[in-house]
């Protein structure tokens, strides 16, 4: 039987050998391209690097946000938080020198005033020694976290989704931890003197309460409000009152909760479409008129005395401290202009010694405390930096229509609203973290659509 002839057949005479059809087609050896082999080897390494970068951000973020800064019941993270500005100083220098961050010059002016000028004022006005004067700047150093965290985020180069997930995970975890501590901690662990502990406190006015840093918790609530409108997920609206119920029952910081409610409402209204937003603002203004009238009637009818009694000891401490601070500033123009600085409780001179009152805390006086320490010039600089931060984050969030960046802007608004009671220098790391996250997420280029394999010679799509 003769073979079947094919052009270019394997036999010398162009015939297929007997049995070739039964053996099937010849085996084709797959050739691994060098680039494909390198990509396969690099994929596990890239995944490992990404996991390490995520773990680094998970571990570092609470210290940048000063979560443990006042929890002296937890010595290891407490002291690490105090030393954090020194530990991340190389990152701060990198951010200052190598990165062109927005507001660079404004921050430099603020840091020069807070860290360089104010200690000299405290030497003159309060009689501090040089070392004690420099020690008082410790609480202002976290303003540098804007540069330090920006540098860390740039070096880690994590995708925006990963950074957002880490922050929101901390936010949800904050509420879970509040509930867990409230259920598990026995009443014997609660203290009545804030100097003995900050985490678990008891006072006559508010009873038992758990004090945790609520940076991530409040950010989580603001995100729920924004994303409910933008992403249209109803369950997030349901989660908001549950979160506030946990705050009112366990956290019990009255001013913080009230301002958070206002900011959450603001965020929801501002995320609405234009017509609905205008309608909501109009209804709010109409409801505000009778609300103000009722509040005035209650206060004039003796409600002010009842309000003062409900606020209890915290109000009387603030009133006494405010009277002492105002009296010390007096009619001294220089003191009102440049402030008098601060002291440390470990120094040779303390404010308790000067005023004869051991419950004097500058951080409890809001803007009066800021003016007392840094003067009107310092107060204006601090306000200008925070107001600028709010507007730039709100603009970035609106530009990208990103609910998380908008929630960061809401948090900066929350800081400004609560500054009437809580000093903006109490936890300045929160401001630095919110601003650094917003700048990183708002200016990070989004990846373009994947380009399919196009045959050689074919026209490739032009980038938009």
C-alpha cells in the first residue's frame, strides 16, 4: 500500500511512512519564553512584598494616629507612642526633603513656631530650663506625621483599596473592642482618678465608661454616611445608629458624640445630588428656627442650671482652669500675642505650682488653652493649617467622588468643631494621618484599563 503524498512530506520521496497516521501528529515541545519564566518566578516574591508592606502599615498606622498616646495602662505601646516621632524621624526628613507635598511651606512655618519659638517664650514667661522647655514640644511633634506617614505610604506603594481596607478594618474593630471591653472588664478595674488610667474610668456624672482613641471609629462612621449615598448600600445607613448607640452607652464623650452626629448628617447631605441637597438644606434651615427658639426658652427658664448640673465636675474643672488662664494672661499684650508656653509635670516648674491648682490642664480649655500656650499668632497658624487641610481634602474627595477621602475631610471638620472644647494640639497626629492619607489616595494615579494582546502591525488603542 502506497503512502499518501503531501507537499513537503517527511519522506525523501514526499511520501508518508507506513504507520505514521496511526502514531498521530509529532509531539510539539512547549518553549518557555524568558520573560514569562521571570514573571512566574517574580509573582510569589511580589505577593510576599505586598503582604509585608500591608503588615508594616497595619503596625505603624495606630502609632501615627496616637491611639496609645495616653493609655499608660499599656506600657509597651504607650512608651513606643511617645518615642514614635524620634523613631520615624528619618521618614519625616525624607518627606520634607524628597517629596513635594502640598502645604510644605505652611507646615514648616507652623513647626518653626511651635518647636522653635514657643520653648524660648516658656523660658522667659514661666522660668523653664532649656531642657524642660524643649521637653514641652513633645506634644507638638506629631504634626510632623504628615511628612512621615506620607513618606511611608510612598515607599510601601500599596494600592488604594488596601489602604482603605486597613483603615476601615481598624474602624470596625474599634467598636468591636469597645463592646468586648464593656462586657469583659470587671468594675474593679475602673478608676476614678484620670492619672491612674485613661482606658477604664468612672465618675458620678457619667458612670462607667471606656475611653479609646476614636480616630478610626469616627472615620468609619463618616465613611458609612458618605458611602450610603454614593454607593447606595442601605445596610450602611442602618449601621450608623448602632455605632452611635455604642458610643453613647460605652464611650460617653458628650461633645465628641454630638459633633460626630452633626458631621455625619453634613456628610450625608453633601453627598446627595444637587437638587436633593438643596431641598435637605432648606428643610434643615426651617427646622433650625424652632429648634433655636425651644433651646432659648429652656435655657432662660432655668434649663441652664440643670445643664450645668448634668455636666457636673468636668464643667467646673474647665471653668476654674479657664478663669486661672485668663487671669494669668491678664492685660499683658505680649502674653496674648505670643503665649506663655507650657511646663511638664516632671520639670522643676509646673503649672500646678504656678496656679496652686493641681487640676489645671491646658488641653481641656480648647482655643483658650491654645492661646495660653502659643498666643494668638500660634492659634491663627494652627487654625489656618487645619482649615487648609479640610478644604484640600474635601476638594480631592469631590474630584474623585471617593467616599473614603470625603470621610477624611469630614474628620478634619470634626476636629475643627470639637476644638471649642478639645485642643487641636492634644492629638495632632490624627490631623497628620488624615491629611497624609487623603493626599496619598487623592493624588495617586489610578491604573488604566488592561491592554489586550494585539497582533503585530495592528493599530493599538490610544490612551485617553
